[in-house]
């Protein structure tokens, strides 16, 4: 939620900050400052993703709490300053927290959820982002500049209060040899007593994930104490991995193929154009219909939420590839129509707005959601942290480039040609989803690694 609200904030604040009678900041924004206001969070997110590569040392929960504090500092600063440079720094700091969060959350989900519900919960990342965007658009419509900042500060505090009540990842606790705490954590996530057979079996699976494939933990009916002793002693005696995670990512065929697939999927997701449409939504809507820009921005966020919720409901029923192919093809059709409408101006403004909404919905039904599900699935625990960090870095670097160039390219070649380019990329995404992306529905991590190894 916090990241979604942060990213769309310029959509409705840019007009008031760039106005010649601007009394909020010390001076009206220049063209370069306008571009930086929208794109700096993406740059900060790339840096935050890189820094979060070291969060394994102090846990997922603590890392998330620190990022929540940074969100709060960012909004508090925006609400109290009149300096554009300080606002830009606060935007960068908020983006830093958002990028770090995007690394932590998929790993947290991959370590906590069961195979059968992984798609639904991984899609929750995009749903909450969309809900944060919706809240931001609504308060931007009805509240003044300072009130918006304080409401976003309240969202950050609310996020922190929830995180305090969430148990740490059991896999992380097992890594740190805190077996009893891992048992308690699993009992909370599985809603069973901590001494149950389910918790015992899950602990054994975690140990198998963290050890070599030849090292297994036999489950027996007689000895919870014996199993605990086996589990603890094996973790203590298990030698450190021979290869660094980066070497494993480069040398393991399965990890390398999964990384390349996700890198390409996220690149094509960005090049489908939702990020600039969302960040500059109000300007796009005002160009189409000058009288209802705020209302259309809110409806856009509603379409985001509906599309991601539908994808979440369908991803474990129909699989990942079907949703990707359907979403990318329908989004491409919408982008072609949008380009033609913006170029010819033949249709009434509401038709253009309608197709922007349809495009957003189609995009979130697969192309904008499934890659985040795959990021929770395609990697083994040894490389999950590093791979997620690198992918999120690239995601926000490419988003930063697109956001920074969007307004300039719109003036240079016309916004309609940009939409045609997004449509071409959508066609490429359809082919890539059909021929390259593997189906992971219902598969365990071991089965997914085997499928990647075999090129399926």
C-alpha cells in the first residue's frame, strides 16, 4: 500500500506544484524537477533493492519494520518542508524503502506459504499496491497537500503496527538455529499446535531445502525429541555452501534460466507502459477530458484492484501461462486502439478514457501480476535473496528510465507513437509467455527447479 501511494502521488500534485501561483513550495517546479518528482522513487527503489541484499543477517520482519520507518520519515518530511530539493530527497528515500520492500516480500512469501496457495498470496503484493494507489487518488481528489502527507504517514504507521504482530519467517529462524522459535512460527502460519505432525514435517522440509539434496530427514512416529535433535545437530554440523550465491546463480542451469526468464518478463512488463500511465494518469485524463481528471484517476485505481484480484483468484486455477498470454494479447489490442484514438481524435474523450481503464484491467489480469508470483517460485532458497534483489533493481531502473523519458518522448514524437511501441512489446510478450515461461501451478520448489533444468 505504501509504495502504491508513493508512486502515484505526483499524478495529482504535479499540477499544483508546477503552477505559477504555487504557494506550497518555495518556487514552481521546472520541467526537470517535474520529471524527477515522478521518477526519483524508481531510482531510490533500485538502490534500496541493492542494499536489501544483506537483510539475511537480521531477518525479514526486522527489515520490513526498518523500511516502514523510512516510509514514515519520507512522508513526514514532505508534509513539513517547502523546499523542492528536500521533497525530491524524501521521494528518493520513500522509493528506497519501496524497493527494499519489493525484495523482502517475495522471499517472505516463498518461505511461509504452502505450494497450493502461493499464487494467491504472491498476487497480494500487486493487489495491495493497487489499493494503495486507490487510497492515494481518493485523498488527492478531496484533501489538500499537507493533509495528504499526514494520511500517508498514518498508512506507514498502520503498516508498522501490523508487522509487529507478524511472526518471523520459519526458514530464516531455522537458518539461525532457532528451532523452537521456528516451530512456534510454523504453528501460527499453519494454524495448528506447535507439537503437531504437520509442524514437524514442515521443519523437516525446511531443513531439506537448506541442506544438500542427498541429506534427508526421515520422519518417524516415535520421536519428536529425536527428530528435533537430528534437525538441530544437522543444521549445526552442515558445512557452509561451497559456492557463493552469485556463483550458484551463474553456474546452476536451473537458477540461471529462471533468472533470465524473470528478467525478460519484468522488462516486457515495464515496456507495456502502465507505469507512466499510472504516474501521469491525471495529465493523460485531462488531455482526454479536462473536466473529470480526478474521477478518472480513482476509477483507474479501481480497475487496477479489480484486475489484480481477478488474477489472484484465477492464477492457481488456470495457471500462470494462460493468464500471461490472455493478458498480454488483450493489453496489446487496447494499446493499438489507444494509439489510434490519441492520434486521430475521432472518438469522444470518454472513449479514450474507457480504453485506458480496459487496458489497466487487462494488464493487471496477468502481465502485471504473474511475474511477481513467478519471483516467489522460480528460485531455490540458496539464490532467492540475490536473484530477487537483482530483478527488483532492474525493474526499478527500467521504470526510472521509462518515467524519465515518457514526457520528453511524448512531446518529441507524440504520445500515440509511444502507445504503438508499447503494443509491439505486448505482442513479443505473448510469444515469450507461450514458448519460454514455464508453468508452475501447484509445483513444489524441487519440481520447478527440475522443470527449469529440463527446459520445460
